[in-house]
C-alpha cells in the first residue's frame, strides 16, 4: 500500500491554491486520532473543546496548559499523515508574547504538535509574529472565539453588523500579515465567510462559516453524535454513536445477567 504524503502547512496553502477543500476534526486521545488519521482527515486539531466534550465543563476557559500538553502528546503519537495542531488554552498566550512562546514551545516539544492555534485577531498579531519568528507555525481563530464567552455573553453568531464584519476581515488580514499559515473562522454569516476567504491567501477553515471557505472543521464528538448536551446549528450528525453505544452496553449487561456472555468460544 502506498504511503500517503504527510500534510504540512505548505500542503494546506497548496490546497487553497488548487481549490481543494481541507478537512479537519478534533481528537484528544490516541484511539480517536488514529481513526481520524487513517480515514484521511487533513488536520487533527487537539482543541480546548476537550473541556466540554471530555471533561464535562460548560466552557473551554478552565482548560490548563498541562492538560493540553497531555492530550496533544496522546494524539501526536498516533497521527502519521495529518497535520497535528494544538490549541493554546485561555491565559497561556494573552499575558505576554514570551508566555506565548514558552507555552507554544511546550505543545511542540512535549505535546508533539506540529502547529498551534490561538484565538484573537489584530490585537494578537504581534504575538503570532513572535511565534512564527521562533519557527512555530500558527493557526489563527477569529469570529466567535469561545475563550471570550464571558466577554461576549452568548454564543450568537458574530459579524452581523457592518462594523464587526469589517473588523473580522481586518483581523484576518492582520493574522496573515503576521505570518499565520491558516485560520479558523467560527460562526459568522456565510457571505462573510466567503469574503474573508477571498481577502487572504492563506486557508480559512470554517466552523459555522458557510460552504464558501477553504475547508471545514467540526468537533468529532458532535459529528458522531457522542456529545448530546447541545447541538449547534452548524453540526451535521454523520452518525448517532451515542445511541449505538447505549444499545451495545444494554445488550452487554443483559448477556452478562443472563449468563450468555462469555460463551464457550470466548472462554479458555
């Protein structure tokens, strides 16, 4: 079997140039990362969404740097082809560029990530430039930025008025100028997604940003129906594995109670 070429930051830029859509999904452990990589996803994001779908928290804010390093390392050992991107959690990069450099370096050195992602626009362009200068690839994240949920006050779509639309486009250009290799654009009107993707030469990966961007990312637990506490409008459920797992566990319990598991073939 021919080994598939490794996805790099250069690969993603080339995909945008060739108008090839980029697929990205989240993973937080070795097993899921292996499955996503073998299935052909281009980017595996170790997201701070681990807070909600794994840790059971209400927001992404409480995730620590040590936790992100841990989950990145699990994923980094599994992935062979996809680009592994690790999220910088809340307050790991906002205090200073030096903090950002130290923590981003941890994700690469200890966590085996190949790039980092941070939330924020033009105000963080100097931080992005500092990381890029040090040799750390940076993916931006604009539009709805979940780490700022307490400032926003809700998860409503962003860019719904002229001033905020202009600011999001300006943020995208600032991140590109600072050296970001790509960016996530979250929960904005579809036409704004198209505008942002056309405004920059680097890939724009949407999550709730419509179909006219350069790629898509979803939280794997959402698209597989494993996380059911809420369902954003932008999520397509490709499976309902939560229901299937529940059915399997109920059958297992019944088999154990009835003595039909294990059978002779399953015994020594």
